[in-house]
């Protein structure tokens, strides 16, 4: 036992004091081993739901991927998120939120096979590993589970009955990824897509616009020919799903370019062009390696070269879509600088299309006021100072001043609004 062998026992068949001592020792050793086993179990289990915890999930997923790789089999991963869970906490209290998590965890455990693995991924998210399960079968299971959860009446505060819904993202090994971390990212992107599509849905990673672009670009071209806003929003959602720090970015940029367009008295067609450009300007990022886009810290020279290709990649992807040809210049040149130091063509001044100059400022403003792997988040005043510093260098001075005046007028309206 001194060497950590908790299974060690003293094998003495005697009835005297030594035998009694050996029996007592064995009993103590068994008790210690039982306590140790319980500690090991508790260290791998989430105390609230009774499911395995995040750390154990990561270990198990790695093991299952290795096993599937050896045997040439498949597996699917489900990430499950409770819809509007914050509202449950805000309305009924965190204790009731904990009750919901416990009930759902117990419900999930009853619905999986012995070979499956369920865990609390974190917060209101759960994960299920389905060994030897194709994407189509995983979707069938996911939809059945989702619909049954819809019917699950959850009692909180001992009397109040509420119904919850869940959104589910599904990714499959090896078709979506052969690596643990990227399989999780794929499931997370599908989950994010399910949320953006209205929640209470199961979405396969292969159904996201990003995956369609990679596998069936002609289908995307056919969709884009319809030139409907929901299609552009789906594309923006797919880009943001791949870049978590950009989530919510396109909506903010869309709003800002419309405000600037209003000040410049642009036509309705120009406003529409700007709005579409703001939604899909980063579509080329779908073809840049994720490890580059998500790298924590500064990029090296080679990585920057790759990132700087995204405007031209975007144009290449969209060049055959007849209905949005007027959008392409704004997308292609929104990283040009007013003094000619930008990319991809080194245009300067009025050589840069007006819509690209407007998009450039809106995109930069919201990038600087958001969290990013490359820089710290700036305050609004710091960002305004940055814009003024780069006025005439990166940005058109006229647009900078109009934009800043718009920001200050919005602030004045906010504080002047009658109580």
C-alpha cells in the first residue's frame, strides 16, 4: 500500500491476534480503495447534473476518435444549448435554472445508449458523443431528442411548470474533421447556425453555408442569384460562426453604413448595395485556414499575406453571381487606405469607390470596439481618437468627420430623451 497499490491485501489465514490484525488491515484497505474510487468518480462528474464534466468529455472524445480512426468507423458529436436559458434564470431565479439543468441532464442520460457518452459541456450546454453513428443517424437521434425535450414539462419552485426548447449542432468524424478540437468547433458552428436560424432546431455542420461553399459552390451561386436578405444573413452567420470574436459584427456594421449613407444622401440602390456588402464582405475568410484566423496573438508576415487575400477571395467567390455585381467593388476595396498604403491594389483617395470608403470606416470602428485575438478592445473615445489620427491616412477625412458627428448626435439624442 505504501507504493499506492490500494488493491493490496494481506493473505493470512489465522485466527489469532495477527489474523485479526490482518483482517482489520484488509478492511481498512478496502475502505480506502472505495473512498479513492469515489473521489476519482466525483472528479469526473458534474455535481449539478450527474453527467460527466467538461474535462472528462475532452478525454473521452479524444479516445473515441482514436478508436474510430483505428477501426475505420465513424462517430458523431452533438452540442446542445438550452434556448433562452438566461430568461429562465432572470424570471425564476438561479435555483430554478439549476433545477432545469438537473432535470435535462437526467433526461438526456435516459435517452442515450450504453455506448454513448453524455456530459455537461459548460453553462447551459450539454454534449453527447455517439460512437459508430453517421451524420444522418445522428440527425435522426437529435431531432427525436429535441422534440421529446419540447414536450418535457419542467416544474420549478415546486409549482410553476415551464417548457424549454434546445438548439443542437451536429458534427461527424471523419467527414467534418478528423481532429478533436476542430470537430468541436464544427459542432459549435452548427449550433450557432441553429441559434441564428430561429432556435429549437438541429443543424448538421454539413448544412451550414460554409460547408456548402467548400463542397458545392454551384449551389451557393444559385442561392445568391435570388439576392434575398436571408441568404446574405446566412452567409454572414457562417463567417461569424467561424470567427467567434466577430459575432454580431455584421449587424453592427450594417447599421453604421446605413447611418453614414443617410448623411451622404445616397440613393436607395446604393444603400442596398452597402447593406449587402457589409453582410458578405468577409466571405473570403471561409477559405482561410482556421488556425490562422483564430491564432491567439499577432500574426507573422506569412500569415498576414494569407489574411490579406480575403477581399479578392470574396470577389472570386461572388464574381459569377449576376445580381450582385454592383456589390463587388465595395467588398474588393474596403481594405484600401486613403493614402494608398492599403490592399489589395494600393488605390488612394477618390480612386477608392465611395461605398468601399464608407464600409472601411464602419468595419474598422466595430472591429476596434470589439474583443479580438490581435488587439485589446478600445473604448468609444479611444476609437474616435484612432479614426481622427488615421483620417487622411487610412480613411477619407470627410467620412470620418460625418461618422463622428453621427456618433455624437446619437449620444446627445440619448441623453436629451425625455424621461
